[in-house]
């Protein structure tokens, strides 16, 4: 790993020698400058990972360097070194964009810890920005909420809670997009410009998860050679996302409860409480209420994190979103793998719409990725044909957020229609008119036939537009609300 380059701007030879020796011993590379002019030139030449800047320099205040450095590279952390009687300059430095300050005299370890902390915070922000560039915010938001009514309800709740600091529990099966919901809440909040830090509670054993969350002090245990800042500190002023919180050990649940109640915590081996100035979002694919009853999850913590519960529906319950997601993933992976964008055939799209997607959006994404890499859909069509023939279904785990088993839609074979009941006519399109009341007038029959014809036309247009209801409304020359009413009245669904 390339050592981090630190630019030290200070005209005190003893301090410069001391700082250089300390940081070099810690595995960093140091470039020194003794004036404003030298400091600016060294900054532009070396592109340092961090700057240590003395306020008092022979050719003026070091604070004057902050703005030009920020204009060259806004992400480089700058630590200001101040002495006695320089409070006003420290305040000005922070206003100009300094990341932190340290006051002389200080212990050597303090300087290194300051450098380490600002570098870790910068890394976290860089990871956040990298994530944002992978999917542009407006695309991500549109991708998440798509076209379905179920996701529109999720969006409505999200819009209500985003501007608050309340803790939100996001529930849903694996692959439904719980992390996207958490990011959308973060980006829609006042903390949107601050770090979004994710912690997967299922990925680490108890001991490692505790140090990852809360950090530790030097000497706290064997191998703790230096202080480590935890994720709660890295998320300062931003949002921490605790994914799969159901996997957290009971001891850690107790410590998390303390953070939620007191907004403070102790590092491992620490004697001083650290403020937790971040918002907490949690996610689970388990039934936490059941886990509480079984004694596997703390009841008091459950009530603390479940202030607002957002249930992200599985993909099989919002199939209107499938065409939107398919188009998005085709565009994304065609660009990623340098392939020509391709259109899915009506046959493959029908199979996508009729499949139950036990892996949800993640499974759909992987299938589209395969489609782009293979370059043709014959293998995918064959696989989905086999799934249809074997009658695969999607089962929600017993301890999942919901406890339902949803069979995959099954098409009736041609010629397998049951005989019509007595006193029933079969109209155009296969719709049935019940004449058993002996009072059916021609007007009533015409009314029923008209409704059936409307239903058939609406269903055909919806299939042609892949259930894009806004496009279907334009084709049918009716308002969007009128179409929604007709869909509900006719009992149409995406079978």
C-alpha cells in the first residue's frame, strides 16, 4: 500500500523535525515547507492526502493558504496548528474550511491521531461520493420507486420521515432494496451532504463488530497498538445504517440501546464518553417481533428502533416495476461491458413478469447482467421455461417480515377450461355473462358487454406498454386517474 503523503507547513525547525519523525515512524511520507509560498507550491506539486498547517508563518498567516488549497482540491483535509492567543485565527481557519485544529503544546500521539481521524473521515466521504457516481441520484430515486402503487406508499412515508431525526426500521426480504431506501432517506434529509456509513451486522463476529461500531483505545486489548475510531464517529453529523440488525449479539444490543437513549458511547477500553451525533437507520429481513417473543432480540431495543417501520414489498408484489428495472439494468451493464444495448423480446418479458423472483431486485439484476454478457436471450428463455414447467414458487422464510408463500403464476393449458355453468353465456374475449336471474334486459346485457370490451382493451394496451400506466392512459386518451379507477373496477392485475 502506498504511504499517505502529508504536507507539513511550519517554520519551526524543531517542530518540523519532530513531526516528520513521528509520522514517518507511523508509515507516512512527509513533505515539509517553511513559508506560505513554499507551502502553496508543495501543495500543487505533491497533491498530499493531508496538510498540517501552522497559523504563524514568516510571510503571513497560514490561514490565508486554506482558500487557495480548497480551490485546488476541496477534499484534502487541513489540520491547523495553533499556539496561545490565536483563537481568532483558529475560528477564521475553521470558517475558511479547515478540517480540525490542534493546540500547542501537545503529545506526539495526539498529532498522529488527528491526522488518522481526518484521513478516515475523508475516506468515508470519498466512498460515499463514489457510490453516488455509480448511480446518479435522480436515476436511483426513480429506479427505487418505479411505477407501482406499493412503492408509491413507501415513497410517501419516506418523504414524511426524511426531514426528521427519528430512527427508522426498514423491513423486507433480501434483495428488495432496503439499502436504497436508507440512502434515499439520508439524501433527502438535512444530513445529505454528510457521510452515509453502512455496517453489515451479519458480516462480522461479535468482537469485531463491537470495535467496528465503537472503536477502541490504545492498549484496550492485545494488538490494540493505537486508537481506532469506530463507525459511529465516522458517521458524525451524517447517517449510520445498521444492516441486518437482527444478527447483532444481545450484548451489543444493550450497548446500542445506550447509544439510542443517551446519544453517547464508550470506545472499547475508553473512560470518556464520545458523542454520537448521527442518525441511525436499521434494516432487517427477519421478523423482529417474533424474535422478541422468542427472546432472541431485546424488546426495549425493538421499540427504540421501530419508531417508524418501512416495509419494502417483494418484487413479485410490484411487477409494474420490472420493465423499468430491466431497461435500467440493460443500459447500465451495456455501458459497463461495452456492449450494444439490446431489447428484450415480448416472450422473455412475459416470463419475467410471470416469475415470482425469490431473490427480488438483486436476482433480476443478475439475470439482466447475464443477458448482456451472453449477448442473446435463448439460454435465459430456456431456463425460465424450465422454471415455469417445474412450477417453482417463492417462499418467504418463516422468520421473514411476512409469513406468506406465494406460488408462481400458472397459466392454464389450452383446452383445459372448465365447462361453463348453466345459465351462463360466453362473450367475446372469453368473458362470462350470468343470466340466471331471468330479469336480464338487453340494456343490462349491453352494459355488461361494454364493460367486458373495456376490460379487454385496457388489458391489451397495458400488456403492450408493459404495464406503463401513464403511457397506456395516453394511448386510451383518458386521464391517469381514470385509468387507475378502470383497472381497479375491472379487477385487472399483472398475471
